[in-house]
C-alpha cells in the first residue's frame, strides 16, 4: 500500500509539473518601445476567436508619463480606446480571426518622446477543426486530478500576467524615482552655487562700500 500511495503521489506530482511547464509556454510578446512626439506606433498580433487576448502596458519614461491607447480588430472596429493613460490592463475575446493592431499614440506631445513597456498575451493556437466538431468534456468526464491540473494552469497564467504587470510598474516607478533624484541633485547644486555667488557679491559690495567711505 505504501508503494502504491507513493506511486500515485509521484504520478500526481509529475502531472502537475508537466501542466505548469505547459502553462508557462504561452504566446507572450513583451518589449519596450519609444513613441516619438506627435507620432503613433502600432504593433500587430494574430488573434482567434477561441482564445482571449490581453494587453498590459506602462509608460516608464517621458513627459507626464501618459499615452493614448487603441486596439483595432481586423475589420477596423475599435476594441478598446483610452487617452492619456499611465498604465493599464485589458483583456478581451476576439470576435473574429485575424491580425489585431495595438496602437500607442503620442500626438499630445510636441517635443517629448515616450518610452512604453508593453506585454501582449494570447492563448494557444486555435484548434485545427471547428469547435462544433470537437468533443467537449463535461464535468463528469474530468477526474479530480484533471480538475486540479486545470485549476493550477489557470492560476499560473494569472500569476504570470500579474507578475509581468508588476514588473512594468516597478520599472516605471524606478525611472520616476531616478528622475526625481536627479532633479533634486541639480536643484541642490544650483542652490549652493547661488548662495556662494550671493556671498561673494556681498563681500565685494561691502568692500566697495568701505573704500568709498575712506575716499570721502
């Protein structure tokens, strides 16, 4: 019995590990890009009606750290649109197969480019056969182990997406802190130089004042 229990436990652990590894192999596109002033940059990602797509973005540098965002469907329909966003997350189910455009606009800025960190995720590839012809497993067909594996897979996907989002936010906050620290250092340096210049001018003025008194 002990050997049998160990064998079952090993099988369960192996199955869960395999599922976690499979869940990690998602179609994830993550990158950082720069959107020049008065420009708009669009990036393409293929989507299908069988799997949801999600967008996560954070403006990490430039101006007021805001950007215009649009998601366009293959038929030109606007799936999502927002203006002057610092960061955000948006998940949707594609209504048709094809290429979706993820556009980031910096037209509100006339001089400052914006640096944006972007993560686009989508599910696995669509099945080769139509969904109607695929046998769907019901709850009664799933063993407790299969149900647990599916639950773990969903949790891992959510954790990965949240982790990527938090990484982007941390990067944006770090850049903001660095920029603030640099401004404080420059302002402190300017204050010191201004005080030194003021002191020298006062010394010079007093010297000239007493020289004039002696002459009189």
